[in-house]
C-alpha cells in the first residue's frame, strides 16, 4: 500500500533526495450526550467542574459504567472505515500522574481494541488517489484541562473534559507528503461527519492529530520517528510535517541522529520543539481495568448498526458519477460535505415546470461548485446553509436549459436572488424584470443588419481577421440589453459576414 | 529477579512516593523478600491457560446515554485542599 | 468426642428477655434478638442506641472506632422508633451498626484509616451502607481498619492499632483483632454494636472474625456492590458482615447484598432470604476436605478443630469426602502480585489535588511525591511499590499475567470439585489464634501475609466463604473454621455454619477488662 513516494513527493536535501513517512493518531471526540463511563454531560464548555460526576473526579470508591451509545458510535465508525469490528474488546488502565488525569490512569484499550484494521481512500488531487491503512480504533477517556495562564505560580484544573469519550484512530505509516496527510485528515473528518460519530470541530478540540514523522532515503527502511502531539488544524498538520521533515533531514545530513521523542508544533514560530515535560521515560503499566468486564456484543448488534449507516462519501461519489453522469472531480467536490451533496441532490431532483426538459445535473453541479459556493464562501457559510434554496437554483438552471435566459443573465439573476429578492421565484423575477433572452430571429436579424450597415470598415477587418466576430457579437448584445440568444447572434453574423 | 537500589528509586518515582536515601537499602530488602515469596510461581506450568479477566463469568452491562450527574461544581471541589473559582489549584505545570 | 447439645448454644438467653431489659443487658442481645425486641416494642431504638453509645464510650481503650457518630445514631434511632410505631419498619429497623471506615458515608469523615484521606467528607453514601439505612439500621460510627484494608492485624491504621477484647488466659498482653476489618470484629466481639460492615480482599472479614470469636462471611464476588467503598484490589474486594452469630450474619447479608447498576461487576441475581437457611437441614450435603490445606507443621489444636468440624457436619447428616485443590499453595503468592498491582493503580488518585492531605512541593511531581510519602503508611507504600514493580515494563508478563493465569487454575480447582458434587469445603480459617500487638511482620512482611493462607484462595476464585467460631486455643483464644461454597450459594454456607455454631462449645469472652 503506497510504500514508495512518487519522485515528485521527495524532498531535496543537500546530499540527495529524502522521503518522508507519516502515520497519524487522530483523537476524535465521540458524539454523545454523556461521558464514556459516567453520566456527566459531554457537552463542550460549561462553567469549571460542572460537567463532572463523582466518577470523573475520581472520588474514592467510584466505579466506571460504560455508555452504550459511545460503543455504538465506535462500531459505526469502524464500519465507515471498512474495518474489522472486534466482538470482544478489553479496557485497560494506562497509568501515569498528571493533574488533569484525576484517577492517575486513563481508561483506554491497549491490547484488544474495539476496531481493528481498515482502510480509507483519500483523494490527494483530482488525479491522485491513495489508500491509507487503518491500524486500529479504540475507545478511551479524554483528560481534563489545565489552565496555565491564570497565575504565575499555579495551574488551574477543570475536569469538564475528563472522561469524555474519544476514539483514537491510528493509521498505518502510509502517507508520504504533507498534502497526503492533510487529505487523509480531511477525508477522515468527512467520514466521521457523515456517520455523525464526531462533529470534527477542530477549534473545540473534537478532532486532534498526533503526527508521526520520519524521513529516509527512498527504498531504505523506516527512520526514527518523532511524534508531534495535538496538532489542532489541518493547515498546521501540513506545516508541522514540512518543518519536522526538514529538521530531521538537516540533522541527518549534518551527521546527526534523530532521537525518538514527543514534540510540539508551535504555529507562531513555525517550528516543532521537544516537549520537556513528557520527555521522561514512560512506563504506563497497562493492565486490564479490573472495574470493567470485557466489552462483548454479537454480530447482530453490528449488523443492526450497519443497516442504519448512512451512504458514505465514496459510495455517494460513485453514485453521483453513474446516476448523474458527473465527472469524478465534481462528484468528489460535492460529496466532501454531506450537506452540500444533499443540497446538490435536492436541486437536481426538485420538480421542474411540467413538461420541461430534464435538468442538466452537470449544470447544477457547476452552479453549486461555482457561483453558489463563491457566495457561500464570501459570507463564511457552508453552501447548504445559505438562504439560497435548491428550488431557486433548480429554476435558474432550468431557465438556462430551456433557453429562457442566457448564462450571463443567469449570473444577474443569481445576484438578484442574493440581494434584492432573497426568497424570490426566479421565473417571476425573469418575467417581471424582462430578463428573457430574445430568440426571435427576425428581431435579432434587424439589429445585426443595422450594425453591419453602420460599420463597413469593421466588416472589412473581420474578413481578414475572423476573431473580429466577437466585436460584432458584443455590439449586438449591447443593443439588445444582453438578451439576444448568443448562439443565434453568432450564427446570423457568420452567415451575413460570410465567415 | 531481585531489585537493586536504583530500581527501588525508579519504582518509587513511578509510584510518586518520595523515599529518603537512608530508606532505600531497607526497602530493597523488603521488596526482595516479597519478590522471593512470589518467585515460587515461576515453577507453575501455565502453558495454554487463559489469564483471568473477570472472576464471575458474565456480560458487562452498559448504561444509557443520558446525562444523570454533574451540573454543580461545589460537591466536586468540596474536599479540595486548594480551590479558586471552582478550579482545582496545583503548582504551575510547565508543558 | 462429646457434642454439646444445641441448648447450650450461645444465642439462648430466655431469662434476659423476660424481665425489664437494662441498658447493659441489651448489649448482650444478638442482632436477631434486638430486632425482635424492637418489633415487639420491648425496647425502643433510642434506648438501644444509647446502650451502644455508652458501651462505645467505655471501650475507647480498644480503639475500635475512628469516628463515633452518637448524635446521628440517636437521630436515626428516633426515626426508627417513629417507623416502628407507624408499622412501616424495615428489616433492620432500629438496629445499631458500625461501619468499616472503608465505606464512604455521606457527611461523615471517611479515611480508609489513612492519613492521606485526612478530613475527607464524602458527598455520597456507599451503596451497601445506603442499603442498610434503607432497611432501618442506625449508624454508630466508623470502624478502624488496616490502612486501605492492607493488613492482617489492624496495626497499619494511621489511627493506631485496634486491641482485641480477647486475652490469653492469665495474660494482659494486648492482642490484635486481626485485619483488615479489625475494628469491625473487635467492636462486634466487645458488644459495641450488633453487627458491622467489613470488607474482604484476601481474608479481611474471615481472619478477624476468626480471631475474635465472631461470624464473618465474604459473599460471592459481585454479590454486594463495591460502589462507594474505597477500593483496594478491585477484582478481589467484596463487602460482607461481621456479626455475633450465623443468624445475625444472614440477616445483615440480606440487606447488604443486591445488584447495583453503578457497579459493572455486581451480579444481577435475586437476593434470597438468607435467614431462612439458618437451621435448615444439611442432610446429604457433600463436604469436601482439601488435603492441600493440611499444612506441614500445622498445630495440633487446629488439626483437632478441623476434625471436630468434620464430625459435627457428619453427625448432622452431611457426607464428607476428601478432595484435592492442587493449586492452593500458589494462591497466596499470586495474591501478592494481583492485589498490590491493582492497588498501585487504585491508589494513584490519592495525589493531594482533589481531596485529603496535601504536602506542598516545588512542582506538581514534588507535591505528589511529598503527599504520598507522608500520606501513606509503611505497608501501603510497600504494596504500592510492589504493585508498580510487577506491572512495570518487562515484568508485566512474568508477574501479573502469570498470576492471573494461576488464578484461572485456582478457580478451575474449585470448579472441578464442585462439578464432582461437592456442596461446600471445610477448612481451618486461620493457621493460629490471635497474636500479640507488634509480634508479627516487623522483620519480614511475608510473616504477616501468611495469616491469609487459608482465606485467600476464596478471593482468588470469587467464591463465598464464612468463618465460624468452633473452639478455643490452649490459651483460651477463639479458633474458627471456614466453609467455602459455590458461587451465589451463600445459603448453603449459612445452613452448614449454623450446624457448626450449634455444635461447637460455647466460647466465653473475658470479662469487660476495657470498660
Ligand atoms: Mg496515542
Ligand atoms: Zn489516545
């Protein structure tokens, strides 16, 4: 699976080419109401220590009881990653001391995770697809949060996050560039959002990546890796990889050696640095949590969840290509966001005028990916959440399709729908504002004849240089207020000028 | 297997228990006495035996995804030695 | 061998109930008798509580209680009297009990006998103690124990050792009550409460019961909820009662037991009326006698006690068979891997941040190390370190995994004999009678650990076990037998234990030298 990078992905060093090898551990917060092992709220935010149960605060004698929805979410995610679902898994304690880890251990899954190997297909570019292997997915508790900037001498601990369910999704070291890594996280996030198992909100920390980076000469065995902890945006993931790969190459080329260590990416300085506090040799003393029995369920439980899984991006993309005849690129762009894909389908399938021609799906895709997306972008909103309704876009496309308006007029129409008549009916607007294009050949011919008669010099030029035709078209459109059918104008001009 | 003084210090640190230098030799001796006692187990044939995970054979029950606890910080911090604005307070942690 | 007639059993006090009960007299009642007297309105719950409060005040020399809660007791007793009057009394209505200070009690300091839980006042009530209050019991206070239940003599308590009410004949030497439930056992033996909660991880109910001439049962793992009980070793810990008689233990068990959705390891099976099993026929029951419990150098008096127990059960119609539990000898060493390992992790939460003792340090790690060094006693530190060691990188498989495999083998031993038709197993409860304070374990911790040699297998296999007083040592100290049952068949144990109780010679507590 993608074991060697294409030459274009190699990094130039002073002594030759280098290949960067990337694997990722993504922590995705499970979408649930309550925490993994307690009945406290898993909601983001809240006053300090209010989303905390006695279990989360590790009060003496407290015991964990697992949340069934978190288990179901992990299984759904495993199915979405085409992964092995383990009908028996075990929770272990990972022991270490830290102020935001109240129990002195994190309940995690070490030897027997709930989900085993799977695969994610990633579009790195319109022309390049890679497969990234999934090593495993396990359930574990999140830690609390320490605030370090409230006081010069003290840290403040809030346990609201403590015990929130996380899925740690571990990839195989199958990525060979920052672009691939970014595309992988993007795709993973899309899958999680489709499944509804994680909201993918990186600002709120619902999705965080630990990035393992190593470099090697092409074809050689894996080099020593460094783990860059908790990178919290897709852009930073790319930057962190590039800087870290460069740092490692420089060290090796200077005759140095890479120390396996945990590092932190500092976006402000654009560098990674060693995490001194985590430097000390870890000995987590994993052992099965004696407060919990093994987690067991049957295949029927898995099948029940599989039966209710939504259509996932890869399947949707394939369907868009076959069902709507879209190019792979368009289909890929549309399915990247589930709501956009739904918006597209709602637009395509919206009822048109009775007896109207079938709607051109490619045209719908073009409008959504083009002008509609541009508008959505300008107001910082996803496409599906703008005020523009699929019915309006459908009407707009139909108006072009049956020749009522030209593509150019359609842009004006969209502008009107965005500004003056936000919930307007495109048919009514076109009617009311006289935006219909002129298709009456007689009327267009009169205008064409008049312009030819008035500009003999231009006619002479055009005979020598056929590209002058554009000038005539412009004149006709100007005189018809842009409403003349451009094809008809072209045809008439060509005939009359003898081109 | 027996523990030397360096190991005693390492374990004590892993367990976050301060030990004074003068305690170390004695602790090593005590731990070795216990380790000698449990050493007997190495003679047992455990080939093919499953380690026990749950002493009573049963399936783990799961809880419904319902918020039933929390909402109030006071009982959470009620016993804390140092509290500020409902936060637990510890000496500054350097990351 | 002469068998005493049932009439000489120590629960018979008909003359006492006939006349007006004096406050000292009532402390001599069994729990069952006190309960019945309350229901018949022969005594009030408040009077009963007052009598016990008085007895506790006089017995401070024994150091049984870490916290006495007399006001709470009187208030709860007054409520019990009201419920008794209105006719909605619970099965334990008005009965004063002591609670091992390992159980979290809402609004009442809970320490696990450790300095590290200094001043900790839970905002919650353990499930088992809540069950007792639900059934009408009255709380007298929190009972002393070995720190975090780690010990067999109650000498590791931060609050000082408990002294047993027992003395060797003609001696003033202070004896240990056993441990870790030493406060529970001593308080019950000294008539300071009608019963007490206890916990048993490797013998911590049965060994102190054996040392103090009381009855202690460790139920099947999962029978009682562990929620709200300070954890020592999660896979071994189990709550149970220490009581004055088999019947009393059965009554307490019924209230303490039950499925708790807050404890994933608690088992959802109905709780029977254990008291009904007391006195039931044991005819035809098959009792296994395991040869591996016949230790080299076992004392003659323990041998004799065991033989007597066999004879009593045979006389009651039980069939005695010789059995083998081949992995018995590995139980104690395996226990000293599993229990410290789990403890090292369970005790990680005591870090000076959210509750209890805090000893400042230059940074967080230093604060942890200072707090835990000052907060944990010697034995706890030792076990946490052993537990940390056996789980650490490179040793986990050799120690922990191997010990858990041996647990499987130990459990299999029991399953095999039960499958062969054995209903219960009879063994001595302890290798000796109680010893003096400071006599054991100073030089070698393992010497103390050997106290649990007969009891620990039961925890490793999750089975129920009961200790019943069965005789006295040459020095006049109580000795006990242990019965081990099939999982969730505590009723069989109560039936068999009551045969032993009725058959054994009555053992007399020395006069109240402490009062
Ligand atoms: Mg990780
Ligand atoms: Zn993780």
